[in-house]
C-alpha cells in the first residue's frame, strides 16, 4: 500500500466553514442543519464573515485547505452563494491553498453555482447517497434526484475533482441495491468516493421509525457483507481505501480530512463547528439564532472548550490514526505526544493482534482487513 504521508498532512492548517441550510431536512440527519428563511441566511453570512475575520488571526500558519460543508451549501441562493465564496476568499490567501472542497446536492448543481468556483475550488463533493428512489424516500431525500446525479457529475468533472458521497446499510436495502449503487458511482468516474454505513442518530425521524418498528436496520451479517462488497468493488475499479469510509484514485485523497485524522490544527467557523487549535478543542454554539446573536455581541460563539493532555490526547490521536489504512505512525506519534504507542497501548495491541484485527510493523500499527469490519470495537480500547 502506498504511504499517505499523514504526518505531512497533519501539519497543514485547515478552515472548515459550516453552512446549516437545506431545502429540506433528511430523515437520518442530526447535523446542525435545517430550513431557514432568507433573512436568517443573510444574518448568518454576516456573522460568519465577522467570526472568520476575528478567529483566523489565531491560526499559527496560513490556511492551506478550505472545506465548506453543511447542511447543503448549494441550497443558498446564487447571490448568497457568491457572497459566501467572496467572504472566504477575502480572509484566506488563495495563492497558498493546496485544496478547496465544497459540498453540493445534485439538483442544485448549475452553471451559476459552478462558475464562481473556478480558480478557487479543487474538489466538489456530490451528495448522491443512493441512486435508488425507494431507498431515497427512506432517507428523506428527493426520490427524483437520481436523474440529476449523472449530469451534475459530468458538469463537475469537467472543471474539478469529483467526490461522490454514498450511504449503505439502509433499511430495506438489498445486496443488489448496493451493487447497483457502486456500479453507477464508478461509471461516473469520480476521483474520490466516500461510502458511509448509515447510523441511527437519536431524535431523527429515521430513529423514531426504527423505534416504532415501521423500519428495521439491516442485521450485522448484511452490514459486514456490505463493507466487504464496497472494498472489493472499489478496489477492482482502481480506488485505494485510505480511510475506513474513504476511497481515492492515487494522489486524490482529501487533504483536509487527512489533516484532521492526523491530529492537525483546523479552525471551524459557523454554528456547531468544531476547532482544534493550540492543543484546545472548541465547539461553537449549535443553535443558528443564538450563534448569530453571540457573534454580534461578542465576536465569537464558543459553547464548549476542552484541552486534552497526556494519555487522553494520546488515545484520541491513536483512534484517529487507526481510521486510516496507514494507521499509527510510531515515530510521528512519539514526536506529537512524547509517548511510545507500543508501550502506552500494549494491552490493547496484544489483544487485537492475537485476534488478527491489528498488525504491527517496525514503523506502524494498523488495522488488518478483518479489523476494518470491527474498527469501532478495536478503537475504543485505545481511548480511556
């Protein structure tokens, strides 16, 4: 497996911009997002501009990656969209950026949305999720949108790297459904694929439907088979799995996410956005209206602060690194924490090595193929 140089990626400071607006709320989503009127979007963009202007000064080095996510950033009206891009462009030095990623929905991909991104964005992440109208209804997404995915992907691919987002292990999904989703996704020739297993989040309509018994999640056997199918089909199509849920053509990995998994520093702006700066983790006020008001009054809207030190910090770094196929770089880990991961996590390593879920080399500790299917179980033993 080609090394991904996560140590180098972790030194790249990033900016995450959260746009909490959607045309409609998906049934599975517990993100900070929803449907808001125009005046709220206008006030939010003003607050966002104010927060970036103030907080970007705390970054130790120039921003090298930008990621605009949501919500659905592309749900903004065209004038709002241009304002968003302009306020980010004014606050970062685009000349030194290595990557600029933006999330969009298929039905919202227009020339008016793509044209302002030329010369700025390098990656566009298209939220396909599934091509099945029936499964889209279960997810609370527009069942007619699959017809928009192919033309949207073609438009994006002409100008930018195309990333496709897919979801598997959806209630009532069959193996044939998953195979067809992967076949159609590969046919669109993306540079990158993010393929996530659906999780049930408390308080969502999907969770309520499962609790009532009107829907049931696929069993563990289906989910394990789904993971194997995803890896097998995408590997055969030339994609390398570089993280549990992410696959890329050679050299097309997402640098922003690699930096996060490598324990790097990043600034998150917007309602509910998280940051990691100078060893401190913060999270912004998640309520959109309170976020706007706090930015107006205080210039910032931090709701939570946490400083991870010693063993706690080491556990988090190990957990993040184990999400990647590279795993824990022993030398880099020692440089960042002052701890040898082989001694710090000796018991967990021995247990999972014996179960053939982890493998150890002179330089790395990583999940095996079998360990990828049980990653959450393994990683929890590295966290206090």
